[in-house]
C-alpha cells in the first residue's frame, strides 16, 4: 500500500474499475510500521508534533515481526516470448548522469540486508554520537532501500530490537535510530491527512512570505558553487551519488530558503529529481520543516551558519576535502571560510578565489538579517 496522492487516486480507480467486474481488490500494509490513522490524539485528530506522536507509537501495539522467508516460491509458467527492456525504452538513450551511482549503491533486497547487518554490527552503538557527522559512516543509509521496497521497516525494526536487548547503552542507541524511522512515519501520516503537503505551506501564514526570485542563486546552489564549502560539498555529493548526509541536507536546505530566500518548493523539486531515496513524504515534510512552514517545524529564525556547522560536524575537514577537492590543501582553520585565508595561504594551497573556487554568493550576517526582516513581514515582529 502507498500513500502519495497519485497512488491513493490510482487505488480508488482500480477499486472502482475492478469492482465493476466483481473483482475484489485487497491492499496490504508493508510500507510503514504504523498505518496512517492508527495512531491519533485522544480527540481522534492526526498528530502535528513529532514527540507526542512517536511517544504514542511506542506505547501502541508493537509492529508485527516480519514473516519468515519462504523456502521456495512456485512460479507460474511464463510465455516463451515477450517484450524486452529495449522495447520499453527503459535504458538511458542519452549520457547517463547517474551512472556513477553504481559505485555507491547495491540495489535490491540482498544489498539492503547487507547494509542493515553492517550498520547493526559496526555502527549502531555509536549512532547517537556519529549520526550528525558527514565525515563518518555513522548512519544506516537504508533510506533508498526503504523507499524502493527492498526492505520492510518491520524487518529493520525487528533486527534493531534484537540488537538492543531491552536495556543499557545498546538499547539507547537503537532507540535513537528507531526515532529516525519515527520521523518517516510522522511524515507519511502528515501526507496522508494533508495531501497538499508537497504543494502548499502547512502553515498558512507563510503564504505571504516574500520569497526571492533568485535564479542565479538557485543555479549556484544546485551546482555546489555557493562559496560555502559545506553547502557545496553536500550538493556535489548529491549529484555524484544521489545521496546527501542528513545533517548536510538541513544545512543546504536552510541556506537555500534563508540565506537566499528561495522558495522551499524549488529545493524540494531538486531533491526529488536527484535523490536516490527521493520519497515524497520525507522530502516535502523535511523541506517545510527547515523552511519553518511545516508541522513541528524549526523556527524560521533558526538559521544554520554553514561555517560553524562545517567546523562542528566535519572538524577534520574530511567531508569537505572529499567533495570540494580544490580546497583540499587549505589548513583546517580556513577550510570552511577560505575568504578569510591570507593571500599567501591561498597561494600555497593552489586556490584563487573567484577562479578555482567561487567567492561567497552572499555574506552570512547580511543574509541572515535579510531573512529575519522578511520573516518579520509576516509576523509583524520587528
């Protein structure tokens, strides 16, 4: 069963069409841990704040354990002839910009299972500490597999609970990890009850927000050429791999919607086109969360400083140096703010700002103040 608006409409048409032929359509849950509508407030309303929603989920009947893998499957005989992949024109007819993704991902259930086991054996015990570090392999990276249906969230839940053991440090680490699955559940519930989440501001106040029509800024952001190394590293990682670390997703989204004041729908559309885990519920809910217009959103005045974020979460510069190699020889002190490096330091690192690497397209303090002034226009608070 799926919950995107177009999927819901398709199911309704199938029910109507097949029902007219006396064919019964049955839908089976498998995408989520908790079906939308199964966890509601005491008033029977959908939750709009994550923490009480997840608390209610954890107090509800736990998800059922996944069924055992069948020993064998009886396949129906296939016809001797049929269409080929070429008949369906599924292979890229132009240069395949996503060809490099094969170096980073192993699609399918086998790849999903291997990734899950690797995470649970090697990383989950440090998840709370490492999950915000883009320079470390500290997250599960299961989102593409969950999105594609390679693995069920029930399988992930069951395996993680077995590792947790019910108490101690392992249980705390697993609880932190499962809470991230909870955000996925929360996003799907929001989309199910508010199907315009990908098109309209969840908070109507933001309908009057004075977004900027900055096409040049948007293009620089998409290309990873903003002049802010952590932002650029994230957008380049996205283009090369179809993925971006979650901490960096927040920083890049904040930069677009607040430093540049470009509408969150532009960023949501770019992520939808380029992410290997592009998931409508997570994508639109996440963008609205960062922009301040969503449910349980971060306050609009919470504006990530991309320099401080880089210094805190990529302290040795490994992530930035990997994806912005033209800055690799800069000392750590200047890696996230190359514009402050003395001329001789830049020359020694082989960097000429404006040529080898762009100067910042906006100045942080000025952009932050402009964003706050714009927000004041819809709140009336100067």
